[in-house]
C-alpha cells in the first residue's frame, strides 16, 4: 500500500483532535476520507456499506478519559470503545472488499506503573483503564482472521496546539500558578501530534508492522521535569503544587490517568526506522507555544 496512490481511508471518530488532524494530513494527498459515525442504533450493514472498498480503517472512537469517573461515566468509556470496535469488525466480516489495514486506538494506560515498557511488554496494570484497553485491543484483533492487518496504537499523552492535554496544562502555567501534580515523580509518556500523524503514515507504508505499537516519544520524563521545562519555556514560576488528594477529589478514579507513572518506549517504530521530529519535550513545547 503506497501513500503515493490515492487511498480510501475510513476514520471512526473524525471529529476529535486526532481524527480531524488525520483528515487534514491525508487530504492534500487527494485521498478519499470517509467519516464513520457509529451510534447505538447504527446497523452493521450501513457501516459495511461505508467500509466497502476502503484501503484503511482508523478507529479512534471513545469518550475522553480525562474526566471524573462515576460508575455511569465508566459505562460510557467502555461502550464508546468496545461496542463501536465490535461493530466495525462485524461490518468488515460482511464486506466483499475489506480494508487491508485496521488501525485501532488504545492507550499506554494498559501498562503497569512499576515497570518500563516496550511494545512487547505484557506487564499490564490491574485497574479499570488497563482492563478496558485489553478488551478494546482484543475486539480489534478479531479482524486478523479476516485477513486484515491489525495495528493497535497505544497512545501516550498527545500534545498539540489545537487542543488535547495542552488545553489543560498551559492555562495555569501562563497565569503563573503552574506546578507539579501530586508527588511529581510519575513518568509521563507523550507524543507530539505531528509525530503521531507521521507514525500513522509510516505504518501504512511499512507492512511488516503489526500488533501493538507504542505511540510515544523515545524520551519520557517525570512530571517534575515536565514542570521545570514548562516554567523555563513560558518564563513563569512553578512552585505551586496540586496535591494528589485534590486531584482525586476532582477526578475520582479518573485521577489515575494523571497520577500513575507510565514509562513507555516506541521500540517497534524505532526498529523499523521511524524518525521522530520531536523527541524531547522542550522542543515539542517550543513548537506548540511558538
């Protein structure tokens, strides 16, 4: 599959940050972009009709994890990921001409906080988010027996000018009230949106890549290091601290996303020759605030 040829790309979750940026990225190359909207009432047949003849299916569906997790919200987190993935796989089963590549989102939240991880790590966390990611990936893997190449994109924290984590991080620092979160010792595995888009293109061009792929910079850093760099680049003080109990009070169980350590390395991308434009957080930050 060559990006040089016009491709038909279906994106589930096209209105989100990653989906909209992928559409922007692939559109100038005259590819045909199909936006898949999957609701509870959406039939398998109607999805199959839209998928027919697509070269690539990119599944980004899922309610944001950066929120307060009530029991009701957790149900939404699960159904927005598992049910939609199940539907697209069932739709592929009845397609005459199936997608050649299925790129399905996942997250570094799958990993245990006590270890460092490459793409082959099987040390998974024992919590809701990890269980959710494992179930999500298992549903996506069901496309493999159909002869579809499946890649699970395990996203780290995504940084972009247009939104994502930076929307939450930058305002307090710009106001001079930024600081570490909890102990600050937790490792943050992150990726600049431009590298994420280029990694998707790289995977499309590299048929040898299958299975789980860590979408993270080669240089994770601690929240304390991140805080220092934010202070340096924005020329603002960083002596404030948001205590862990306050984060837990605001986000409930969802606080784990902010406070848990995730030290993750993109070994599969690097082994195949992918070159990051933004390896270091400071370079990524300067591009975003510049």
